[in-house]
């Protein structure tokens, strides 16, 4: 027993050192190296393999994640993952999901996540790009699917991720339906990914959409919000500046069964109908996750194993 524990400790230390060296090299390369012209080419399976265990361990220690339903995602081929967006720019649920995705499918499964352009204006974030994060654009989304990737998109974008904390249990895509047109154009299944906890990593107070319009940020940077939040160590921050430490909120993620849009809605689906249906499914699942949450940040106090009743019911109905 003692030898086994000692061996496990050595493996953990060795993995941590390897991940630290790989991370330092990636960050340094952001300042001295030349990035490839193709953002999809920055995904690095070798880097993922060297860092995944350590990154995942840190996420588990800090956010205590529960991720259910990964088996609903096809193990190969293109698929559009549609998530609700939370946590400002420090999107803990995205990190948690990415690490669990790669742990489940392996580093060679092509996986990309769309992010706001401003994320790529900050040097030193090479680790995100090596895990598959690319600038949000129709071109990048289409090319990722054309290559057979799993693609994670957040229709709500900055509008949803900065919603007030007391609206944590709301899906708010702001009526954006582009993801449906993308799935239809590429004839790929849609897999909803519902999460809760990210909006508890800070006290999000206001989106500041009027300030954004007044300053013209929506036109200049596609930034529709200038949000105000309260979090350590500085207290009040705007747009997460000058920086904040996320609270260790418990993150729960539920992956729902895949939706074949044409099989369910006909050869020429009504986009409005599809949007309402997907939005409703995700909201019902989020309601269930919220009902399981006893205390903000802490999450569920009691021991519960029921999983997602909404996901189970959807699986049965689609099987029939």
C-alpha cells in the first residue's frame, strides 16, 4: 500500500512537472514564435496528452465538476455541440468540459471551441489554442465541421456569459439562430450541452449594454456588453479587468441526446420551430440542474445519483 501510494505520488509529480514545462513553453512561444495562418492548425494533440491529466486534476480539485452524458456525443465525425455560456471571460465550464471531452475521447478526436476575437488579442493564451479554441467566425466553424471535428459553439456569446448571477438558471441565446443554419448547411447533428455553476464564479451585476452602445464597442469590437461584476481580489471589475480570481463554484454539465434536425423537423425545417424546441429542451435540463443545487457555489450538499431525467426521457423518446 505504501509503495503504491509513493508510486502514485511520483507519477503525479512527474506529470505536473511535464505539464508545467509544456505550459511554460507554449506561453513563451506566444511572445517569440510565429503563429500559423490557419487557427485550426494550432490544436496540438501532443500538448494535450502532456498536460491533460494535470489540468484535469486542478479543475477537479477547484470546481468539483460533475459531467454526465458524454456518451451522447458521436465518437467520430462532425457534430455541433451547442452550449449555454457562463462565467464571463473565465469560462470554467468550458475548461471542465474540454478536459472531460479529451479524457473520454482521447487527444486525437478533433475538437474545437469558438471564442470571441478579443480572446486572441491577448498574448500568452496559447494553451487555449492548443486545446482547439479558435476565433468565432462562420468560416472557422464550417471548416472545422468539414474536417470532421466536434465543434462547441455558444449562441448566447458575451450577452449570455455576462447575465446577472441571479439569472444563472436561464438559457439566453438572445434569439440567435445561426447555429441552426450551420447545422443544416453541413448536415450535422446538434448535441445540446447544458451547464450550471459558471455564473457563481463571481457576482455578475450588470451587462452594461447601454454603455457598450454609447462607446460604440458593439461596432468596433463586436462587444455588446461592458459588464460589472464583484469578485476577488480587487472587488469590482469591468469586463473582468483588471482581473479576478473565480470563486470555486461547483460545475455541473449535462450533455443531452443528439438531434438530427431533418429527421425530427422534416427536409425543410422551420428555423424558428427548431430554435424554440432546442431552447426549450435546454431550459428544461437547466431547470433540473438548478433544482439539484442546494447552495450557490457549494452546489449539491446531499448525495444524488439520479442524473438527468430530462436527458433520459429524451433518449427514450428519440429511440422510439
